[in-house]
C-alpha cells in the first residue's frame, strides 16, 4: 500500500487513500516527476489525486465539494501528498532501476525512457 492524502484548501475535506493503482499505471517520467517535487504539494502530486478520483469515491466527492464552493470570487483548490517511504518501497519492488542511493531517481532511467546500457557513438566512416 502506498499511503497518500489529499485535502481541499479550506481543509473541510481530507481523504486518505492508497495510491498503488496510480503507481501501477504511471510512466517512469510521472514517478520521477513526483519524486522531484518531494512527493507532494505540486502539479505532479495533483495528478495522482485527479487520476485516483476515477477510482476512489471519496476523492471524487472532494472534487465535487471543491466545484460546489468555487465561485467567480473565490477559487477553492486542493493539495495532494504521497508518503515517500511507502512510494519508494513500491518503486524498489516494482521498478528497481528507478532507485539510486535508496531514493527514486530525479531523472527517468529504464524501459521506455532510456536504456541504462550506454553505447559508444557510432564512428563515421
């Protein structure tokens, strides 16, 4: 389980959830972007909550609440934070090539992003 939480800016609604389904579908780039922002409080983390709203009724209700209280005078927002320890444990078990010095890489490295095998440039004849 990858622990995560999101809440409306006014803190009237807070949802704790399992972010494992997001990680399972996420690209290497998405995971490293999440790591780069410290696993929360930025657009990469917001994308976790937005995607999870289609899979978790409580998160969907949070977004419905935000929509209901937002007006042309007041824009309500939200924050999302993923637990770094449980996220890193999942990445170690499922995408170990993204781990460097015990932490998720800050650059993509692995299948579909770029090969960890470096080749010498081809010599021109």
